[in-house]
C-alpha cells in the first residue's frame, strides 16, 4: 500500500519506523505519514528544528514578527475582513506582534491616511475602514489586546507525551539524543506568553518570576534548553525559569464566548446584573488560567523526566548514595565484627581468670589440708610424749597452749620442719624441750617485732603454684580496718557458714582499700590481736581441784581440757573473744573456761537448778535452743558450762555404775 508523501517542513514531532532502508514517519499532532530516506529525514529534522518546525510556531514566534508583510486591504472582501477574519489585527494595521502602544497609534494614523473615507470617498460605512478601526480598538486597549493575543490568534497547545509512552510505542524509535529536537521547539513556542517579553505591559519596572530585577522586553533573553554539552548549572537555571514561568495569557474573551454573555454584558439592565455576569466570566477565566498553568507545569515535568542530562545526574546521585550506604554498612559490619571479637576476647580472659581463681582456690584448699595435717601431727606427737613428771611444763594445759601457739604462728614449711626435727629426737623429753624452746623464741620474736623480718630472711615469702605471694607481704592494718574487723567478728559469730569469707567481704566493703583483705589475712590478724590481749593479762590460775567425793568434776579431766582449735587454727576461746579481749556474751575470756566469778565450781543450788532445767527442757527440743534455755535457768553459768557440767555428771554416773 502506497504511503502518502508530504514534506516534513510542516511537522516537528515525528513517529519513525524503518521499512527496509527507508523510514516511515508521522506527526504526533496530526498523524500525517511522511516517507523519506533515513539520513535525509534526520538532516531535514535538524534543519527544521533550527528554524521553525511547525506553521503555527511560525505565526506565534516573536522572531518571525520582525518583518510584517504590508497587506492591501482593498484586495479583500467585506466577508473576509469582518466575518472570516482572514487577516489578524496586526496584519490589518501592518505592525509586529510585540509593537508597543505608541507603535499601534502611529500605525493607526498611517492606515487612516490611506483608508479613511475622506481619502477614499467610499463613504462612512466602508468595511475596510471599519476593519482598521476595529483592529485599533482592540490593540490600543491592553486588556482587550491580551485577550485577543491569548485566544483569537492561533496557537499550538500540544506538548510531547511522557517518556514512558514514547518508549512503549513500537512505531517510535525514540532515543535520548532526540530529546532536544522534541522538546526544544515546544519551549520556544510557549515563550510567546512570557510576561518578561512584553514591552507593552503596564508598569514602568518589570520583575522576573524569581523576584530579581531583570531586563524585560525584546532585549531580554530567556535561558535555552541547550544540548548534551550544556553545563548542569545552565540546565538547572533553565528548568528553574520554567518552573516559575509567568504567563500573561488572558482567557477573558474565551470565557465570555463559552458562557455566551457578550450581548448580556453590553445590554445589562442594571449595574448589579452586569457585575454578576462579570464575576461569572472572571471565575471561568480563572479556571482556564489554572488549566494553562497546569499545562506548562506538565510540560516541565515531562521534560525533566526525559532529559538525559538530569537522568544521568540522578543516576550518579543514586549511585553515590548507594556507595555511601554500602560504606556505612561495611563500617557497621566491621564495627560489629570488632565488637564480637572484643566480646570473645573478654570472655576468654574471664574464663582464664575464672580458671586461675579456681586453681588458686584448689591450691589454698590443698595448703589448708597440709597445714591441718601438720598441726594434727604436732599435737599427736606432743600429746603422746607428754609426761606429767617432767618439769618442762606445769601441766598439759600449758603444753597445749604452746603447741596451739606454734600451730597458729608457723606456716606450712615451718610446721613440716618442726615435725621432722621433733621426730628426729630419740628422747621424748628432748623433743618436748625443743617444742618449749621454739615456742618461747616465737613469743620473744613477736614481742620484739623481729618475727616478720626473721621469717622473711630465714624463710622467704613462698610463691604459690599460681604465682601469688604470701599474705605476709601485705601492708599493715589501719585503724579503720581493725575497727571493721572487730565489728565483723561480732556480727558473724562462730558456727556460721563461710564466716571468715563474710568477715573479709564486710571489711573490704567498709574500708574500700586498694588491696582487699583475704580470709587468711583476717584470720591471722584476729589471732594476733587475741594473743596480744591474752598476753597483757595476768597468768591464769590453775583450777582448784574439788573436794574429795564432790560430784562437781567427777574425777574427769575434761574440765582441764583446753578448748579444741578449729580448722583455721583458732581455739573456741579465741573465736568467742573479740579484739578487746572480751567474749561475745560480755564475760571475761579467762583461760580454762571460767565464768564471771573466775571459777567452775558449782554450788548445790546451781546443781539443783540444772537438774530442774534438764527436766523442764527435754531432749526432743532443738539442741541449741534447749541448752540456751537451760543456761538461762541457771544463774551465773553459761551454756558451755552447763554442757560441760552435764557431761561430767554423766561420766561420774557411768564410772560409779
């Protein structure tokens, strides 16, 4: 089927498709098919874009109005001039489109000299002069002229479709380089209504849409669309100008024609009717003006969407944004990884510290067991070798005091060497004498203050398997620490679970020292304070044996038995005695377990009260509560004394039976 061929000079927006080596195109507005060689079509399109690509744009372009053809009005009929209006008002007066008001007046005078009835002799009803007069009446009035230029003159309001529609059309071979040929003529065509290009607008001073003073009229040059090599700053200036585009287009005439109220406005019966009609016209004109502004905005939006320069800039910004996001994510991932590594390292160090403390605890427990065994061995050896006839000690009680002192003051190595030396003696008396001499030396060294230096010189501080040093290297106790120790001993009585751990924690919380005190430090200091308090008192008086046949002691030696030391090396007497040398219940801590009267002698009245209390408080009661109640029922006697008296009576009864 043949394709009608028309010259492409009458079309600016072309659909293109290739048929073999030829290109078949059609105008977007009128869909007129055009056929020609592909290279010729493109060359022709570039040539036309540099001039005028559409006939309507030629009529509306300000540059094309620079030369106006002088028309002879006598060559036209009355219908052509007044009814069909084949000539515009500008052509009737022979002036340019942007001629000023003074230019319109001069052109009217010149036309009057030529077409006035007095000059032509054609009478007052000459249609030629009526056409000239009507053109002057419209162009001399600014409002009528704006309405005439806006609607009466032909203008192409079409704009290119969106880029998505251009790409979806299978017949259109749209490319990015075609953007300038597609949108450039449209922007030039719409400059016809630019308020900055009107020299005849009222007002002596013009302002651009961005509120900056600027040159207006013919000398004003609006920014152009440019090409692919235009700097981005100029591109942004171009779109900024069109975003704030000021159009002088007036739709009053079109609104009047649509409402068909032209005759009513001229022949209104009252000013109120005319005012109401004028309001309706202004309302419709405002709606049309809003629609026109929307058309310009749509043109700008579609151009900004399809502009390859802006699309390239948006793509670069998006890529930069994605790179920044990737860098932030990488930094966050690295930070998270470092935090995880730090956490694992902290957990590893904590686990190592835990294992080290566990090893230290095991080493301390082992050392305690070895010390306890060494003390037990020393006590067994001395108890087995003691002879009452010997003059080394007055009695077994004095021997046990010296042995207990050595057990608490010597460390593990010293106890081992002492036991070895003890066993090396063939004679028990010599071994006991050696024990007595060693106890005296230790007491002398403690009194003179040379014990620590001597022990440090002879037996340097032993380093445990875990690398920790002995407690003897710790600094001296302050007054606040001693006060806290006294309070802690009263607060945590003997018999409680982890008593010395609680005492050490109490002291550390109160004093807040840089080097916290351990349980062993507290036990050692407590024993030192207790021994110094006991040494300051007069020597204990041995208990007076009871009269023969009296049941007080029943011939049992348990009353003379010294208190049994616990696993920490402290005696029950020392545990019940605070740092000031007094027991927890306020009684004096005299040796041998004496009470307030300094004697264990029981009167008949006390024995009677004890028997009544034993009957009153049966053995089914809780043990501690029972003996506390019994001690309260026997004045002058403690719970311990009541227990010892009960055991003595029970042993005496067993021996008698």
